[in-house]
C-alpha cells in the first residue's frame, strides 16, 4: 500500500509525489518561437554574433541583452536541508528545483538550481565567483552553520549583486512579521517583549539580528549547551559576537532559566521543549515552534498557555513560511538595481508582509497565507523603496 503524505485537508499518495517530480520540476521556455529560418538566424548564428560583439565591447549591455540580470542562482551544498540534514548535493537538487519554482510563481523571477559537490568554503566561494557572469543574484540555501555565515559574508564581499542565505534571512524576515502581527493582535509593545530563541544556528542568529535591528533588546539565545553568554568559552566566533549584543539580564543556565517569565518563545532547532517549561512563561505568551516536521512543542499543547501559537507547518494556523519573503526580497532588490540586501531592506520586507494581513489580523492569522498573491508584490515594492533610502 502506498505511503500517505498529509497536508491541510489533502491526502497525497507517494506515487503521485514521485510522478510529479519525474524528470525534474523545471524547464526552459522560449520568449519567441524558433519556427522559421529567419527566427533561427536572429536567435542564433549569425545574428547572435552581433549581440556578443556588442557585449564584448561594452559589458554593461549584458544586462539588457541576456537574462543574467534577472536570473537568481539557487546554490546549495546539501549540507543542511530542512528536515533532512546533510543529504549531499544530488539529493538536495529536488529541493533547489522547488525553490526555483517558488521564485517563478511568487516573484516572477527566473532562477537556476546549482548544487555543489563540496563542503569546502573556499571551493564554494570560488565556484560562485567564477559563475558570476551567468546570474544577477545569489540565493544561498541549506548550507550548514557556522560555514554558512562565512560563505555568505565572503560571497557578498566578492560580488556586486544581491546575495542572501535564505535559511538565515528569509526565516528572520517572516519571524519579525509574525511578531509584529502577534503583538499587534494582543495590543502589546513589541519592543518590551522578553524573547527566547532556541537555536543558535543560521536561522537563530539571523532572527536575533533582525529583532535587535528592530529595537527589541531583551533577547536570550540558546544553543544545545544552554544560554549563549559572554562567559562561555565554547562559542564559535559568530555566537561569541552575538553574546555581546544579547542576553541583557545576564542569564545563565538552560532552557528552564531562559523561559521563566519570557513573553515570546521562538524555536528554530530540533530540540523539544517540555510542556511544564512553556507553562512558566508569562501569561498569554507567544509561541513560535518552527521546527519541521516536528515542532519544539505541539501547537495544541502550547495553546494551553500561549495566546498566539505559530509553527513552520502548513496544517496549523500561522505558518511561518519563507516563501512569504524571499521571492519579493530578490524581486525588489533586482528591480531597484541594488548591489546588496541590507538589514533595512529586510525589515521593510517584514513590515510589508505584516501590512498585507490588514483587517484580517487575528490570533490565528498573524501572517498572510503562503499562497496570498498580494505578498510578493508588496514585499518587492517595499524592498525596492528601502534600497534607495
């Protein structure tokens, strides 16, 4: 009997899934048909030679006469695929194809998935740099921490085009949007909330950074060994730097000490959180248990204590889904001709996502649906505007 996969109100047999992926999910379509000898001569030889000569004489013409300026490279080494871990380059390609499909559907952007058969940061950076003439932006994907921080930094420094590691910043953008929605519906000041982030990897560090940039100061971050603080000697450089900007109450210990009296819990790790610890949070708290497929605490249990509960899953209310962010972020950056995706642009993206909810804001609707067609254009416009400020 075929294995069943359950999504909201839908049951999908696994053979249907495999059939949908057979031969891959992407194809290249022509903007004009090649159905005459004249069309063939214009698109390829001899006509194409004139365009190539023009670009050779003036490299800036590549933006006008090739697709590179609007093409996003979706690049991964398959070392940290959501819910699957280190599965390698080949096994990660279906995920990257899916990412490209989302770029087209929600951002109107062409993209190409590229998986690299190496985990070496030097080799990854060099490969991306050498491929630069082919694309106009880089979406780094599913690269494990802490290598992802170094790789993103070095690629940003080396290239003159938008670069973003979506596991970090896409997650952070939607988390900020969700926190805006949750505090608004609860009539609370977002900036006074005591926030606990469980997970100090790619997503956790980025979430802390964007919340700090938004003016939320009381943030406590935990890794697998407990609270990240300045006295710990076992922190990598990225966690050590974050320790200097977080944990203003100088907490020590683990998840129990962090959650006591906290207003907000954000889970971006695979670690489960016991019900009795969620019960120690401040009354009517906010719980975002975003690990997939198993949240840090089941939403039904969290609702016993929290006023607002969100997850990363599509079969519960308030799904924290990166697709709300990255298509519009890249579309806006490319529309504006931006060379960088700045923290200001990310905050603008979060504000745009929150704005789409509008009058529909409710405890079970703090962010728009991942399928809401208004989100991509709203985010793109906000990001483009923020890039020019």
